[in-house]
C-alpha cells in the first residue's frame, strides 16, 4: 500500500469530528502530535521524501475556519440550493420570470413601497437610485463623508451619472447633524456658481460607524427637510433588516420617509447574490430602464431570486442571535489585554476593535497569524480591525476566535 493510500486510511481513522477542535491550544497539540505520527509512518515505509507535501495538505485539512471578514462570505444553504435547482423561471428582461415577480412583490410589501426591482449588487442599486433621482447631469447629492456610497462605490454617481457629491460629516452614530444637512442644500435660483441639490442619502445600518442604527425619528426629520426643499430621500439599507431587529421596529417604518431604498440580500440575510431597490411604481419603471443600461438586467434571474426568498424567510429571524454573538465577541475582545472595543458602538453584527499602541503589534501581522489557525479578519488600518458576524458563525466559533486572538497576541509579543 502506498503512503498516500495509507495516509487516507489514517485520516479516516481519526474521524472528522476530532478535527473540529474547540480551542487554539488543543488544535495545536493535536496537529503537532498527528503530524509527528504521519512523519514516523512515512519514514517507516520508506517514503519520507513525500512527507513535506502530506504535512502541508494535512495542516490545511485540520485547521478550523471561522470567517469574520464580512457577512458577505456566507455559503448558500442546502435549502437555498434546492430552491435554486427547482425555481420556476422565464425571461425576466421580457418581464415573464414568475419567481422574480413573486420575490419583488414580496419585498415591496415588506418594505411598504409600491414596487421593487432585483439588481445584481448593492452598488448598482445605489447607483440606479441616485441616477433616477438626479436625472439632470450636474445635480448634487448630500451624503455622509463616511458613507458607503461616497467611500466604497468607485465614484460611480460622478463617473456614470455626472452627479456631484456634497459630503457632510458623519457623526459616530452614523447620522449627520440636521443643521449641517440644511446648510449644505444648494438651490439658488439666481446664482450660476453651484450645482443644484436634488437628493439626500442616508445609510442604515451605517457600516463604517460600526453597524450603528438610524432611528425612525431621525429619518423622518431628514425626510421632512427633503420635502421642504423639494428634494428626494434615498436610504442605503444594505443591512436595514439588522437595524429593524436591533431597534425592534418593523422595517417598513424605518423607511417610510424615504422615496427609495436599496436592500442587500447577500449581507445580513445571507443570500448568495443580489440586492433589491424599492420605491414608487414610477421610480421602479425608470430604475428598470437604467438597470438595462448598466448591464444589470438578466434572463432567468428567478434562480437567484429563489435563493434570496429562502434567505428572507429563513435568516431574517436569525439576526437577533447574530447580534447576541457579536456582543459576546466584542465583550471577549475587550477583555484581551492590548485590545479595545467601544462597546457602545456595537449595536448589530459589526465590530471595530483597536490594537493599543503600546502593544507594538500591527493589524496586518495579527491577521496573518490568525489566518494560520483559520480565523479570518479584515484590517482597516495599521491598528484597527473589523469583524462581522453572520448566521454561519456559531457560539463555538466565537469562543474559538477569542482563544486564537488571545494566543496570537501573546505569540506576537514573544510571550508564547
């Protein structure tokens, strides 16, 4: 029997469950002992020269994976895959895909709007919404200086739509001061120097502010200002369902003051692909034309809508548990010497934590060490890291991640 064949039997003998190890220290000990056994076995059968390759493959197999980079990393569930395989479909560009039609109607109902439209991504959803509201090139949109549209969407509203961004400082809670919003509005009938403001954008939850929730009262106040000045209000609601659960407010109430909303299906809700934009029938009619212009119209899109429908039905109810685990992780991080979390900012499923300067550890180095043990995180600066939880992260994963982070800090400080 070859060494590789024998190694396969050896692996089966250990059992998969034995490799789902609950802590960093146990994992390291088991891995070390098992690798030693494989090495001894290979040399006994005279095939020590292939040990290194086996060792590397084995290390990859036994490392537990806890992916905290984003809630966009979830894998489709078996129920989603089954729904996709059996979805009733037709040509959606021609307007005949029944699964897409049913899903869009359901999203419109839940969001309290007249109509909805499936789009490939949140970036496209926001872009289409801005362009519908700002049909005249050179229009201006007021938005947060730390908002997703302004920071992470490749300047699309300017590049493709000729829309001028008017950033207003985001507060720590994701809001913008009402007085600053009003002061930023420009609609001078006689002045020829400025663009004309036509839109205000809010983000709920606010990702760069740590997943903070925007209240109904604040949104309604901004909506009133928009109406007073003849403006439209768009909400980037990528994680609006997280906000709804955290605030205990139905999602349609959170967006009642808005003229349009984009909702990401592949973040908190855990669908594999897509977003939805909602608004009036007239808004969606214009949005559908722009979706085609931007290359976002698809044929048998019901295959994707079927998975999104399952996500909406199965995962929206899990968001409260995601938030609970997020607070558990944040509290654990705060207890690790050298790390700091602003607990007041942890409202939903996102955590930003800082490495204190005296620790002399860089975020990229901590990220690299944790990756060796299957814990994936996202550094956002030299000393700051973001982690995001989702429905495929268990309490056991949280405990494992905390143990790994604690041990990694000690290792990088030379204390282990």
